C-alpha cells in the first residue's frame, strides 16, 4: 500500500510564527501511517534540517536539471541531499508556467533527483483551459508518460501530486469527486507508463487544501495525502491537515 504524506510547500515565504515555533508545533504530530515533509526556500533548508523534530522530513522546492557547472543561481539535487533534504518537489506548476519548465526539463530533474537519492514529488495537473476542453485526463497521462525515465526503475520511492493549476493559491479547490476521477486516470496512466511503480506510488492532491475541505477531499478513499501551499504556513492548520490523514480509509 502506498505511504501517506502531508507536504508543506512554503514557496517564497516563511511561516509568520517563525521557523523554530512552527517546527516545535509539528513535533506533536504522531506519524503513524502519514509522514510529514516541510519544503522551505533553499536558504532556510539547513536551518529547517537542524531544527526539525525527528518526525519531520525536509524537501527542496526545486532542483537543477544538471549535476554541476556554470549555472548561476541553481542548486543541484546532490547539494540538496548533502544539506539533509530527503525529498524534492519537481515540475510544480509555478515552475512550469512562470519559469518555462517543459516536460523534458522535468524528466531530467526527475532522473537526477533519483540518482542523488532524493524522493521526487512530481507535480502534474491541468489548467482551466484544458479542463474546460475536457482534456484533463489526456494531459496528466501525457505528463506521466513524459516522466517515464529509465531511472524510475531504481527509485526507492516516488510521489505524484495531482495539482490542478486552477486550484493552486486560488481558494477554489477541486471537489472530492473530481479528485477521485483524476486519481483513477493517473493510476491508469501509471500502470501503462510506470508499470513497475504503479501500485506503490502515493498520489497526493494539492490546490487550496485547508482544514475545512479535507473531509470532502478525503471522502473518496483514493487520496494518499496532500501537498499544501498557503495553509501550510500556519502550523496549526498544517497539523490539522496532517492529522486528518489518519482518518482516511
Ligand atoms: C502548492 O503550491 O503546491 C499549492 C497547492 O498551493 P495552495 O495550497 O496555496 O493552493
């Protein structure tokens, strides 16, 4: 059975309560079947690794698609690993839309992250235009196919996050029924394109997740956890979301 995850993506923010207070609050989460991961901006990664309680793992929000070299401003997957990160978010829609990341770049990052011993959190999802055109299932299936790199075979663990672009940071979350439908499309794409991984890969949902909508989102029994942006900046809200994973079927 896939693992369960609550992943906090701070984006280019730090929690207003302060990093130390935030991390101390997370210590009260009892992992059980659900693991907690915090992805701070690169600059704070070592601080978070140093202060995180034992039940909290740390991830990068992005990584370079090259091992090393003349790439000003970039951070390699190996550097992340050496700083103590265990996870890395790859292909977030903000990277794809604001920084021009193509499926080919995402595939290279995925392969290098695996090679460096990181667990990739691969983000996929459709924008509003694609959803309106009825092409969301085709798009996510193509995103999975493009990410079918040979390195997947040697990955210890991989996570997929279904994040519809129209739901990210907008306050408009997908409904539990929509998410269930898309997760079954993603599972079927995984069985076609990542056959060795399809039953083991957790599929998370991300897009305006808050303590108020997890009951609906989790009601279909298909979600393996959440990737949380805005609400993850408040330890109390993020803990409620993480603890809510315990009650998923
Ligand atoms: C995200 O950044 O991955 C995200 C889902 O953000 P938010 O929860 O703010 O929509």
